[in-house]
C-alpha cells in the first residue's frame, strides 16, 4: 500500500476523489435523464438510465472504499451536472457520451498512477473496460440505421 504522505499517493487520492465526485454526479445525471425521457420509447430508455444511475452508485461505493482503504477521505462534493434544458433523447445521449468519455480518461489516468499497487490497477482496469463498454453502447444508440 502506498505511503499516505507520498507524492504519488496524493496524485492517486486526487484522482480517486475526482472519480468519486464524477460517479456521484453520474447518479444525479442519470436519474434526471430517466425522469425526462418521454415518448413511445420511454420505458426501455428510462430503465437504461436508471440502471446507469444504480451502476454509478456501485462504482461510487467501490471508489469510496478504496479511498478510505488508502487512508483518504471521500469528498462530500460531486462534480457539477450542467442543466442544458434539452431533453431530446439524442441530445441526452450525446451528453452521456461526453460524460462517459471524461470518466474513461480519469480511469485510464488511475491505471497509470497505480504503480505497484496491483489491486488498484486491476480495479482501475476493470472500470476502463466498463466505461469503454458504456461508450460503445451509447455510440450504438446514437447510430442511425441506413
């Protein structure tokens, strides 16, 4: 386990807290999206967004536990969630795509920072896989049939 006072641990803690804040904002974001879906495809899309909110909660718990395991303190703040007031499904999916891309970058950074902490690296790599799969899902949802 890294020394809690080392420079590399500070970078890890900063990255973990940034991820934690984004996962917390993802819960808020995806719940909001689920409420705002209207139209004949509401039920499956609403469920998909609710599932994403629940998954964000699971991720936040895992990250929060890792922060405390490394001697840190999870932030009480969450990343801002801009209200675009556009609730068109394509616009919401584009916002989701941007959010997921941003999350993927943080998880890739965590992989790089993990050093010799194999457990941290494996956790981060699993999140990279999951975020990549989310990106692919959203990209497919935005793709139009020809």
